[in-house]
C-alpha cells in the first residue's frame, strides 16, 4: 500500500479553494452538484482507507479474532508505520461510524416528528398549518408517506421532491403566521423557492455533504458551501419561475426577519427554514442572473480550483482502490499455504 493509503485522508484539502470560490464564481446548480460529488467521493475513499488501516492494526492486537496470518510481518510491511497508524485507525474509524450513525438516527427521528406534525392533513402539494409562528419548509416525499395526526410544528425543516413538479411525492409546508407577513407576490416567490428545493432534491446533496463532513473533518468547508449554494440554486429557480428577482429577494428578506432562528444543527434532509447568509443571497438577486456555464475556463482562479478538487477526488479514488487491492493480495498471499 505504501503512502498511498494515507493520501485519501488529506486530499480533501485540495477542495478547500473551490469550496470558497464556487459560492461566488460558479452557477449555484453547478457548485452544489460539484461540491456534493467531491465530498461524497472523498469521504468514501478516506473511510475505506481507515478501514484498511484498521485491519492491519487490529491484527496486531493480542487475542484478536482475525487469522494469525494477517499479523504476518509481510502484511505489516505493506503499511508504513504500521504500529502507529494501524492502531490509531481503530478509534478513528469507530468515531466515524458512531458520528455518521448518530446523524442518520437523528434524521430518522426528525422525519418521524414531521410525519406526526403533518398527519391527517389532505395530501396536497401545499400544507398550511394554523400556527402563528412564522415558518416555511419542504418535506421529502418519504417523510409524508402515509400521514399521521396533529398540527404541531416540526422540530426541523427540509426539502425533498414535490408532488406538483417532476411527479415526485413531497410537499411545501407553511404556517399561517408566515403567510400573514408576506404580500401575494412574495408568497408566490416563497412557494417557488421551496418547490425548487423539492424539484432538485437538494436534501440529497445536503445529506451527502453532511455525512461526508462527519466522516472527514477536512470536508466541513464543503458542507458550509453546499448549504449556501443549494439556497442560491433555489433562489435562482424561484426568480425564473415568478419572473422577478426583486420579489424573491423581498420574500427571502421578510421570511428571514419573520422566522425564528433555526436549530443550530438542523438536519440536511429537513432544511429550508435555515435562511443561510441572507444578505449575500439578497445581494446576488439584485444582480443579473449568473451564467449557466457548466465548467469554468481553466485559466481562471475558479477553473484551476475546480480542476484541483477534481484531481484530488480522482487521486483519492485511485489511491484507495490501489490500497484495497494491494492489501487483499498481501493477505491472500499470507493466508496461502506454503
């Protein structure tokens, strides 16, 4: 395996420049998709390499259940600094699994609360809850399947696929308190924004970067960037639908002023109440719509950053694949009878 097994653990650093530049220089749609893919690939590769390191480290522990041949000196020789790296990978991988598992369980709990809050309501694309507290969010189709009873406010807010666009199952939920504070044009912009979240399945992009940041702390800047670019993507889609960028900007600003602060750790699959950096979003809507170029020119700063991130993710994938194949061949050779 050599040093290649360590590369996927640090190569996410190559995505930091594009995480910063993508917010300003790329179309929000392109930035969201690019950063989510880079984060997902990098997280899988770094977790795989932690698993490979743990195999070598576990084989060195007394009384381990692994075959004796796995602790053979030839196996340990395939890993640089095997005594330190192999054993250090054990608690590191356990921490990753526990962190990702806790995030997944928390998402399940919030989805259940959403089901309870929307239960008994007609299965319409828009659900209006009689609540004076201003909020608006969109719910993934799976979270509203079947329905339940109650009109309480969910503990988190989110988006998924809409019933009204694209044929998916999902809905926009808004309180009477929010509707009362918006003008008719601003209400249309608000609904268009939430439907855009649903149509583009932003909850999947956000969930990917959220779990990726749990798996590798070096990917946290990508999580922050995608949280912003997903909102900007929905802003641009809403502006195109209602035909007025100013109406969307006013709706964003008013909704942010009306709504209480979102929970500090809102789940990615249930977002939409977290307005993000509203001043930056409003300022972007006051400018002309961004160009829809899919890939920036190489000679620009953002173009170089994109290629750097893409190369980093590619090298991570190749390094983890090389390490996995190498360890498999070494273990197989060690286990073969002489």
